[in-house]
């Protein structure tokens, strides 16, 4: 690999687009180094901010940039030719490192560190600097000297300490590793999640300044220029492998004092300070001894706190002005430069069915019609899933299937595992997919917490990101008391209030008021938007031909179509219909077309097939165009699944619904409510016999000409749902804009086209 200008040593800086990394790269270039910056522009905060940081470096001829994720790029290639490595890339922020997000911290802060150390050792670099953190000390007593035993008190700190230990292992093998423990670094380009940044933003807006906890926490503030100077010094100082050195500014003060100081510099006289609840894992005292840094590095921090803060205030104020200029110029907020279209991830649990997945696929298609450059990833366990994903930019992750046999009673469909283990496996698959896919919108279908809570870690992981989290809810789920009890018991209400930005109900409030029926508290009811019923976007292609063929070319005649979605429990209805056919036929000559559905057990399907042979019946397992059957028929006999019912309503074909008996009450409730509204006929499944069914069919056929419901169903849900998701995606992408004075991606010379390989990007050096 190429990459060095003659005479200049080459430093690889990981995390070069970040706060400290971009300043360090500048300092190294000024000191005569060649710098290869590596950064994947993670979404821990807005990538456009990082792009702007790199843009400041890009003009320098001795700088090259590789946009790559260290977790999945060969480190040997990234480090090729390096004399030194300064490893700053990490997942920052202790407050978001709890729970499921920790896997991201392990990957980015520990596994990546080990990979880099391994490659650096093979390359015999002069020095490997590992950027650690004061947070590893945790509850140790101050002043914190390097010999204190670390006691991390949050997962982020534990991950940084694990990185130190891994570095220590390599140091013991002779790699010249130096570990720098930075203390509260501040200054221009500071991350937006950090306290000084937030104090400055509030002070410039003349808003109250918010402090987590009492404000008595003491921090040792370090100006970024000083932290960078210590790092540059550590590159060349004679240090034993594995040396650990504190890098701190020597400006300890309480967070409350810091808030007042920032406000004063920003010209916000007598600001209001608001105390928020203390954060878990926030230490009280974090003050360094810097004796070792002074003696071993010959380094002293030189920037007074007031001067450092003044520079940061000026930088943030200038960014605000730039933002306003752009707003003024365009008449609106500038959109963040987007290297890609919006990403929608859908979670749809559908073990032995098709309904949820069909609806999800329709929504995905409608979303992609609006956002042709967008991507949709659907995670579902329906065995039929892949059949429904022939849309460009839409792909499907099949989870191991589970099926529900009663409220809260799930079991694996294929794997000989207990449910808890399979749930764990599924959660990990979904979590990995979400972390890698980085959705702008997560649409969770009908269970806010996922099957038995399997989505909670995923929701937790996405919470710190800018993604919008939306629940998509078929209006009727089950009997109110069951839903309320299960949701309460399984933590669905809690998940809803904790993680969700909105709820889309695929129905109408006048038909079924979800919040009232299911006893939602007001703050959750406020999240709800009714978008109308969702129908597939397809149109019947072949109705006329199918009808003519089934009726043997005759103009007149009666065609009945019987269908039941997946068909797993449709045998009883279809069997009764075959027995009823002679009775119906005696009164009303007809032909019958049965579509059993793919999930009807084989022996049941074969039983129907055998009995149908002597009757005017055509029996199919699946058809490519079920809509044409519905459109061709004079009457549809079906169970009361959501999708079939909506298609029947959309095409205006009279329908007799015989709902599923149980375990869920959903279909009974739908059939009853829709029959009350005059939209369908229904027969109670407990009353199902060939005689009652024949009577109900004849009655429905007789009444078909005289139907005049008082209100029509609102069937425009698909378009409204897609509009809503598009809006949510824009919001997610826009939210991040607020912090940014972006450099459009196209202005960046190293924003390589996605298909450019790593070596192409590197050869720019
Ligand atoms: P930052 O988030 O601004 O920079 C880190 C950069 O690393 C980001 O640009 C990110 O996109 C990149 N990155 C993360 N994972 C990556 C991966 N797998 N592949 C490629 N790039 C990846 O953070 P910062 O404040 O500049 O901190 C830099 C380092 O200093 C971190 O290791 C942090 O733990 C440490 N540190 C910072 C402070 C502080 O006060 N800022 C204090 C103590 C320690």
C-alpha cells in the first residue's frame, strides 16, 4: 500500500472526523506528519458534523481520509505503512451505554481496539496510542493518579477499561503502547452530547441551563488544544510499553460553576439553572494528578479555562449564525447533506400467517414509491416472507419462526429450543440488523415490545439515535380485557411510553376507538393517528376471464369464492362449505372456488380436494392473484382476517364472514362490528353447520343488491401510512440537522462513491 510522502512519517488516526481526532490530525499535519484519517462517521451524533470536521483537513496534501468501519474492515490494510497509530475511534457517551446498547460499545471500543493492536504489532509501529478516559477511575478517590485502581461505574467506562487491558496485553508482548486518560475535553467542535456544548447552546438561546444531578459534581476541564499537545508529545516521548498517563487541564470546578461560567461568557446574565435527575453512573469527583504527564511528556496545559470556553462559545455562535444564514438563503432549514436515502426498518411478527407481513410489504412499497432512493429492511418470521419481497430496495431478514397458541403462550415452530432461548436468538438477530442498518424509522407491527418483549433491547439501542420509532397497529387486536391485561403484564404500555414517537392505527376511530377500547392513558392516546384501513396496492388483473372460465362461458350464474388467508385453521369452514354446497345449489345453482391458503395442513387439504372432486368446485392451495377471485365472485365466504376483509370491502364484493373461533377474539369482533355497519354478513362460528352456512350464503346472495350502509369504510390507509412514515424519516434526518453547519457530501473530495473499494479510497493518499 502506498500512503507516505517521502520524509514524512505516517500516522493513522482513527476517529479522525471526531472532536479530538480532527484537531489531532491538524496538529500532526502542522508538525510534519502524514496523516491517514479513518472514520466511519457513526451516528452517535450527526455525521454531517463529522464531515464538516474532515472538510477542514481535506485540503492538506499530506492528509487522506478513509471512510470505513473499523469493525468490519481489515486493519492490516488500514494501517499499512503506518509509523504510528493514534486510536481515538470509539462509541462515546456513558449515559447511553446501558442495556442493549452495550453490544455496540463492546464492538466499537473493545473488539476494534484488539484488532488494531493486533495489526499494529505485526507492523512494528513506533507507537500505538490508545485514547482512554478518566471515567475508568469511577469511584476511586481523588486526586486520581495513574496508580489508583480503576472502578468504572458505567458500561462505557468499563468498555474503555477493557480496551486498556487489551492494550496492556499487547504492551506486555512488546508493542510500544501508551494509554492516555483524557479528562473532560472541551473546545470548538465538541460533541453535542457533552455538557459544555449543551450549556453554550442553552446560553446562546437564553434558555435555562440544565444540569443532571445537583451540579456539585467536580470535573477537571481540559482544553482540546492541550489534550492534542499531550497526545503529540506522547508519540515521541521515551515511554515504556503500557505506560498510562492522565491528560487533564488542571481546571477542576463543579458543574454548577461551569454552567455559570459558560453563561457569563455567552452573555447570558443570571441564567436559570434546572436540575434534572442524576444520571446512573455519574461520578462525583473526577480530578487528576498530572505529575506524570508533566514529567514524562514534558507537557503542561496552557489554556486558561475562560479562554478555552470563550473559543468554544465563539465557535458555537458562529455555527448558529451560519445556520441562520442558510435558513435565510433557502427560506427553510437547510437539509443535511444526505449520502443515502431514508431507511425504514419493519418488525413484523407473523409466525404462521401472512397478514401482518402482507400489510408490511404494502406499506414498504408505498414508502419506496415516495422515496425511490430509500431502503426498507423487513424482519419477520413468516415462512412465506421471501415471496412478498420483489420490490427494488426492499429486502427481508427471516427470523426463526414462533407461533402463538394463546395469550402469552408462544413456542418455536421448527427449532427444538425452549421459547426463552429462541427469543434471545431472535433478539440478537434483530439487534444486529438494526445496528448495522441504522434505520431512520423503525416501524414495529402490532406489539410495541415485540413477541414477549423481544424488541425491548432493540428499542433501547435505537433510543439514543435519531431514529423515529412508530407502532403500526391493526385496529382490532383481541378482546379489550385480554389486550389490556397482556400489555400491562408484558410491559407493552411501558415500552410504548418509553420508546415510541407515534402510533399509526390502520383503521378508523368511528369503527373502533383503540384508546378507549383498550384503556390507553391520555399521554399514549396523544401519540395515536388513525390513517384508515390498509388495502394492498395491487389491482385485480384477471377477474373477467376467471369469472367466464368458472361459469363455463355462461353470461349468468353465481360464483362463490372461499378464502382464508394463510389457511392454518380454515379447514372447518371449508369443510362445512363443501357439505353445504348441495343445499345452496338446490336454491341457487353456483360454482365454488376454494383457496385453502398455504398453511392448511396437507391432510386437511387433501381431504377437501378428495371431497371436491365430484362437486362444481375448484380447489387451489394458493393463487397468484387472489384479488381477481374476489372481484370475479358474487359472494366471498371468508374468515374475518384483516386483509381479506379489506380487499372484499375495497372491491365491493358481498362477503359472508365466519370468523375464527379463537384463541383471539379479533376476528369475531371485526365481523360483528362490520356486520353492524352493514358492510358484511356474518355467521357465528359456534353456529357453523352445513345448514346454517347454506342459509347464510343464500341470505347474503339475496341481499347483495340491496346493500346501503350508512357510512362507507375509509380505505385510504396505505397512502396515509406511507405519508406518515416519509414524514417521520424526514424528521429523523432533519432532527440531526439542527446541530450542523453541514458541508454537503459532494464538497468533500474523499466522499468516495459507495462502490469505490478501500484501496481506491486509500490511494488518494
Ligand atoms: P467523537 O465521537 O467525536 O470521535 C470518535 C470518532 O470515532 C467519531 O467520529 C466516530 O465516527 C468514530 N468511530 C467510532 N467507531 C468507529 C468505527 N468502528 N470505525 C470507524 N470510526 C469510528 O469522540 P471524541 O470526544 O473526539 O473522543 C475521542 C476519543 O477520546 C474516544 O476514544 C473517547 O473515548 C476518548 N475520550 C474523550 C473525552 C472527551 O471529553 N471528549 C474524554 C475521555 C476520553
